[in-house]
């Protein structure tokens, strides 16, 4: 996080000129003031990253002015400067909110130390502010004993200590972000920031600002200067989640940053250099996107330096029960509910299910089942609520369809609703031919749009995807000459 604008408030010409020369040589924009009145006038017109403030000034006490600086919307870091230092004075200034305290005469190396400390402190504040909204998204480490997971761990151990860009692919819910965090935890950058940006969840109008930041007044609503995710991740790791969703007009700028490690903020002309390790995830076949012209080929190869694929849960059945036990312990502890494990029929139900939502679906299923389980009892197949895989078990437990709510009074499942009330997506055509995954996906999108009267936002919610992903799929069908027609669209 680099400083850019410095205000020097100093009445001694020699000291003021020395500070100006030091900061100017280090490419800072420098403003100067000889009095508190001049400093006040400058602060009403513009904001500063750092203020070098003399304690004794002709028209007042710099320490009292420090309290005024603390009220500014964009509060600068303040370094108190004095030729009459004492321990009591230093302590008093620090308590009043000063970032640092320096005695005259000082050397350029002392200023360099202050700059480095200030940059690290500013970055820490911004990163903590960003991460405060992301707590609880990910817990624990990679769990699994299947051969594919053992191989995955070996790949992580091999590439984590390097700075190589890693492209992590896999279906939704497989744990791509957890793999990214494991790469970060095992890397030399683990003491520096880990910043995530969800490319699919940000408006196309704002994603450039999220990446690179913006200057004050760059666009309507940009009332303050803001650092982007690349800048916040400097010296650390940046995760580009669902990188396939980056708009085409931004892909060239992203490629430049990955190659040159430099960029300009939106509305700015100052080049900012960063040292960031890039990790990216995608649940799409990016190579097919390249072939369709939806993703730049050079960007794909720049991201795909070290590919890592996370297998779906159905391809590593050995991991289902260990994962289930892990989630059971976590949620029993979280909710303060003592459970005695899973019943045999519950374990059989989990092993017999395909888990289309992968590890995320398993986690959500276990969380729900813990809430439904009575204190001191084992989680039953009924509490899991998985689709029917058999009749009544020998122990009398009902294997319930997931669409049927659990009846707490009867402890049994109510009658299932007619199929007409919950239409399913066909997996075969009229001749009995098994549909391809792409055909099933298209049918699911068409069904969701029909059920919502053409409202794409509601359809995306039903499908569990972002509105941008849905728009991209509809555009693909149109480009292929096979548009989905659902009548008048009733909303975005």
C-alpha cells in the first residue's frame, strides 16, 4: 500500500526543504505549509496519506492540531516532528493518535523506515477491513484418503513453496477455494495477505475498480480514493475465484498485470507496481471458452501455469464418511448438540447418493441433520433427508426424499407430494437415449425460466448460479443458433 501524497507542516525553511527533497526523490506528491492555518486550508481542499507535523509552530501547538486531523473522513497517518524531544512528549503524542515521532535532525534513512512502517500499517488496516466481511467462509484443511486426494496433496506440497500461478478447476462445491487456501498456508507468503475476489459476484461496471481501485471522482459515487484487491494483496496472494466470469473488456488489462505486475487505478495515471502471487479457480472448461472466443487464449495460458483439478465427490467415495464425520463434529460443537454419530442406514444413504453438489452439499446436509437430531441420539437417514434409495430399513428408519419436510410430532415422513408439483429435469429423451450433461443443463435452465415466467434473476436463484453465469449460458445458446424461448421476460 504505497503513500502518494504528503503534507509537510514545518516553519523552519531548512528542515522543510530537507523533508521536501527526501519525499520528492521517492516520487511522492509533496505539499508544504509553514503554519497551522495554511495546513488547515490545504486539508479542506484535498486529502493526504501522510502528514509530517512539527509540534511547535508560529500560530499554535501541533499536538492540538493532531486532534483535528483525527476527525478527517480520510484520516492520514501523522508523524510528529520536534527538536525538543522528551519521553513525556512522545508518549503524549502517541496517545493523541500520532503514528510515529521523530527528532530533529533526522536522516533520509529514518524517513525511509517511517515510510515502510506506514505502508505496512495502511495495508494491514485495509486488509483487515476487507476480511472482516469474509470470516467463516472456510474452515479446516483438506480431508480425504482416496488415491485422487493423496495425489492432490502431493501436487499442493510440490507447488505451494513456489510463486507459480495455479489454475484450480473442478465442479461447484468440490473445495477449490480450500485448495487455494492450503496453497497459501504452505507458501512463503503465508504471513502476508490472502485476498479473494469473486469474479462472478461483482457487477461488470465495478469489477475493474475492485481489481485495481479508483481515484476520487473517477466515476459517480467515487467520493474517496480506494485501493483495489491487487494493491491490498501486495507481497501476498490473490485468489481470482471463478476467473471464467471476467468480462472480455477486462481480460487484456488483467493479462498486463499478470505479466508486468503493474497497473493504474481507474481514473488515475500513476503506475502502481505490485508483487502478488496469483491463484485462480474455475468450474468451467476454460479451453472450450478459448475456442469459442469468450476467453483470451494468452490469458488462459498465463493462468494455466500449474493446473490442479479437484475431483467431484462421486469419484472419491472413500472420502464421504470421513468428511461426514468431520462436519458432524464441527456442527455438533457449533450448535452445542451432543450426537452419537451416524446410524448404519444413514451411512448407507450417504454412500448410495451421488452428491451432485459435492462437498458443499454434504456439509449443508450434515448441518441440517445435526439440527434435526435429538440430543444424545445418532443422526438418522430421515434427518439427512437424502433422495429415496430404498424402502424401510431393518431398524424401521424411513429414508426420506429430500423434498419432504421432517415431521417432528410424528417422527415419520408425511406423504410425498405428487410429481406434478415438483417437476424434474429429464435425463433421457423420448427414445430412451441418455442425454448429455450439456443437454441436461440446457433443459434445467429452460425449466427454471418457464417456472419463473422468464425472470432470469429468479431462475438463477432456482438453479443456484449467478445471474451473469445464466446470461452467459443464454448467450451461448443464441450464438449456437439454439436460443431458449420462454416468452416475454418479466424481469432481470
